[in-house]
C-alpha cells in the first residue's frame, strides 16, 4: 500500500512538472543559465557605483581623491585573502548553492552599510560597507563559476561563460548610465550626503534582485541534482575562466576560482596605488603608457602559457574529445592537487608508480595519434 502511494506520488510529481522543469530535460539548464547570468548583476551594478557618482560623491561627502579611491582599496585588499577563503568555504562546507546565496546576502548587507554610511557621512562606515560588499562580491563570482561548471560542459561551457561575462558588463554599463540620473532625480527632495546615501540604497535593490535569483537557482539546482547523480567531465576551449574548469577537479573549483580572484585583487589593489602615484606625478599620458605595459605583460603571460603547454603536451590546446580522454585517465590515477599539475605539464603522476605512468603515456600517445 505504501509502495503504491509512493508510486502514485511519483506519477503525480512527473505529471505535474511540465517538461520545462524536468531535471533530465533539455530546458532546465537554460532556465538556470538565465538566473546564473543575473546572479552577480547587483554586485556588478553596485561595484562601480562610486565611479558613476565620482564628482558628486567627492562634493557631497567632502572627500579627497584618495579617500574616494579608498572605496576601491577597501574592496580589493581584503579579497587578496578573502576570495581564497570564500572558495575553500564553497568547496569544503557550504556547497555552491548555499555559498552563492550567502555571498549574495553579504553583498546586500555590504551595499546597505555603504549606503547608510553615505547617508550619515560616516566614511569609516562606508569603508566597512565596501569591505563587506567586496568579500561577498568576489566569492559570489567564484560561486557563479563553480555553478556554471557544474551545469555545463563541453562547448556549452565557453558559451555560457562568455554570456555571463557579457551580462556582467551590461550590469556595469547600466550602472554607469543610470546611477547619476537616479541621483539627479532626487534633486528636489534631499541634498548632500543624504542624497548620496539614498542613491546607494536604491542601488541596493539590484543586489536584492540577485539574492532572489540565488534562491531560485538553489531550488533549480536541487532539481538538477535529482536528475544527475553523476559528475560531468569538465572540458572547455581555452579562455581564462573556463580554462580553470579542465585544469582543476570539480570538488576544488571554488578554491581555484577563489585563489585566482585573490591574485586578481592583489593586482587591483597594487594597480590602484600605482595609478594614483603615476597620475599625480606624470599625468594621464604616462598612465596610458603604464596600462599598455600592463596589457603587454598579460599578453606575454598568455603566450608563455600557450608555448609551455604545447611544449609539455598539456591539455589546454586539445580538442574537447582528446582532453576528455586525457582527463579521465588522469582522474583515475591522480590525487586532486596532482591533477592540476599533470593537466598543465603532462608529467608522470607518481615516480614510484611506473606502470600506471606508462599506461597513461601510452593512452595519451594513442589518443593523440587517433585524433
Ligand atoms: C569574470 C571576471 N570576474 C572577476 O573579475 C571577479 N574578480 C569578480 C568581479 C566582481 C565584480 N563585482 C570579470 O568580471 O571579468
């Protein structure tokens, strides 16, 4: 009787759920993708609120340029450590869905604190707000990447990463085009720091919207898990963020993205200081030169990675089919951290384990020759 009831319940469940939300169907992941794209919308929108309000912020709050740039330093410096911590938290304790929701909530709190600080012209409160906001925002980005890799693979992964990046840039663009009009529209009602504060609090609504997306995504993710018990292989064509997905095993992706963002934030924080120094001493022309030099360094790093990977016969330039075959072999034979090293260098897994190593090399040679 109980069995019959269970069977009926499952039938009802199957019938009541239309195809769109079928965990094994083709639509669910694309619906999830929309929410994934909007997940960091608020964070990207609010991240550059200070830039969109630069002149009025300096005027209304009566702050110097260096105090203004400190809003960005308070975002970046803590993240040199906190992004990595956030990534580890996602992998070890929180999981992607809970992590994304928690980090979204932290973003909301950070933006609210920033706004309240502005309203009362308390710069130290604003700095704390940016600190909280930054911690949430960067770790949210790790969670978004980990989400993407857990839902998509193969060629789709690159497409989805690209789309998400476009959405993020659109959010920044919308901020730059709307935040000042929002501020201006408050003209007759309030003035001075209060006007800045209210503008920032209105902007916080985008973060609350993103929090809603995180909750919906959590629910969708639960459905998705019900339909997919097996892990997908992570393969993708080479470009920065998806590239990590096939170098690092899935259970370490949060950590890997967190670490990348830590290093990125160290760069932001240092560049912030250098930008101020160069601008004060040499002006905009030298600043442009400095940025061009930075770009050249990045280009050289990419070229080095390409050459090194080709030289070591690593995974990065392989077709998805070859990469998948190699990955599966490496996964079978390596501990997670070793996989990362192997993936990029194709070095033997363990010197004591010659047999296994020889087998991997043979397989890789076979795979290379057949493709
Ligand atoms: C995808 C990439 N992400 C980052 O740069 C992260 N540091 C997250 C930035 C979040 C902004 N609030 C990018 O945006 O290019």
